[in-house]
């Protein structure tokens, strides 16, 4: 179900990341942590274009959205274009699922409302959505939109008001407009976007510090794990 | 300086578009006209990626932004990916320039404020910008940003608050976030986004009707112009 990049682990004898990182880097990590959330997450349902995959990841990372949940496209491998991500994906928690049902179950267990980008009867404008609870924004395939599986299991639908002849935005543009809107809403109505708990902050700080060590493969790669 | 798709012209003897279009199409055209503006425009400075070119055009069309001004990239032809535009570009007024200076002159003559997306000393947050006057939003090259020519001739700079490690959004994402924000601002503060004058509406209505005729190449193509 899960995925992501290589795993690293601290082990006895290896220098602590704290000893290897310079102050400016540590300060940068604290800034990012202060603007991070796990209460707004993004779900990508069977995307097929590597440029879109990458652009959405980059938007999430830039906007402090820590979690991206990816439902597998049976026909196309998950392959975000690295020229577009520029390596940002290493900072994200990417969870992969074989189907939407298991993705939804995991998010519902954590109390998320599943809001799906789709033009449907009863869909609300993006500008009417509130973001004061846990919200998962779901975006579908570039050509087919979200699957029937998603449509039947959504808590709600939203759409970006389309003012021209065009009937939908490209997924990278739609996700950017939606995420930016959500972040702006949270800043305005909640006073801040970042809202990690103390425990979450501590865990993510350790993880970000590990990822910030240039020699992490050699120092902390699983092959040298001793503990 | 200028560009765009093929040109069509009414001429004696050809049926009027009004006679060929069905009512639902005419109503759709009126809806689009009511949400169209020439007071918010987008400038693309030397883009190089055909996916980005296309995604921005699609966002503009979808958001009622009628004019896109394109400054030539000397190394890469202007070639928006048609799978991404899905043909939306025919509805837009695309003006092309050899350099930014001539683009800027044309926009300044019409009273535009030139606001450039760039992280610079004194740059304002996107969320602080007002859109109650004529504003041109300028986006630069994917790798190099906007040129020195642009930087020295801007009226102001803006940036999207970057909350993570990523230092900038992909251009298609940045443009979408910015344009959506501008449209939402205009709706909230001006009561509406569309603001064509009566003359502009009339001219664009005629143009949209012509473009809506499936046989326009045969009926109105320049090669059959008689007038």
C-alpha cells in the first residue's frame, strides 16, 4: 500500500543529523514545520501524465501539504517527472494504494471528509468550501476524471467556477487553484495554515533532518542498519 | 507582433453565423461574454515548455481572461500542446511580441500596471494585490524566470507565499493560483469578473459566433473573401 523513496534509519555509531547540519538549515526546517499540515491532504486518483503528477507534488510541498495519497492507475506507472518535481517529493509523505476503497478507508478512519473535484449535481463551488476540519481533496484522471468507485464513495463534490468555453482546467492547474484557495482560507479563518501536533512536529523534524544530510545514503541507509 | 490562428471574415453572399447557430450555442456565447475581461491580462515571457504554454492558455480561457500576450523565446518556438489546450486557444486573443519592451509599451499605452511574478526585494504577496484597475500578470521562463528586461520595466513584483522547501511553483501552477485569486478578488470586491464594454462585447460576440460555425474555413476563410 505504501511507497516513497528510500528509507533511512538512525543507528548506533552514526553521527546524529543535528551534528552535521548547519544552523541556517535547521532554521529552515523549523520554518517549514511551522507551516506544515496533515489536516489538508491531497488524493490523486489514477493520474496518467508524469508532468501532472510532478506539478501537483510540487504544489503540495510548496503549500505545506505533507501528505499525498496516490491511487494506482492500472495502465500507467506512477512516475512524476523529476525535472518538474525538482526533488521536492522527498519531503512529502506519499502513500500508495491499489484502489480508492482502501485509500478512503484509511482517510475515513482518521476523520477526513472526502471532497472530490468533479462537476456533478449538487457540487459546490470551491469558494464555498470550508477547511476548518480534516479535508481530503481528490483529483481524478486527466481524461476520464475520477472513477465510479470515487464518485460513489465521496462525501461531497466541488468544482472551480468555469467562466469560459473550457469545461475543466488541466489537473495541475486545478489542484494548484484548489490548494492555494484552501491555504488562503485556513490562514484567514484559522489564523494559520500549519497545525502539526507536538508529536507530529517532533517526528517530522527528525525525518527532515535525516533527509537534509547529504551523506544520508552512506550514513543511514538500511543496509548499514545495526539496531 | 501579432499572431493567433487562421483569420475569418464575413463576406457578401455567405450565410450569417446567426443563421447557422442553434439557440443553446448562442446562449452559451452570451454567458461567456458576460464573464469576460480585457482588464486582467496575462503575459508569458519566453516560456519553453509546450505543456506549460498550453496549461496557462487553458486556465486563461476557463477564467474569462481574453488576452494573452506572448514574448518570444529566441530558442524555442511557441507551441502549446494541443492535448492540453483541447482547442481552447481559438477563443483567446493571443498577441505575440519579439521582445518585452514592445509588449510593455502596448500595455502601458492602454493603462495597464505590469505586475511580475518574481521573488524580489519589495515583492508583495499575491494575497495583497488588488485587481480594481487594469493589471497585467507576467510569468517568466521555467528555468530562468523573467528576463532582466522585464525586471527593469516592471511596475511591481508579486510572489506566492512558499511554505515548504520548494522555492517556486511550476509556471502552470503559479499562473493558475494567481489567476484564480485575481478572479475571486474581482468577484468579491467588484461584484463581478466580466466587464467588457458594450462595443467590446459586440465585437467579441461577432467573433465568437464566427468561430462557432463548424464550416467557417469553407464559408469565411480568407481565400474566399470577396468584400
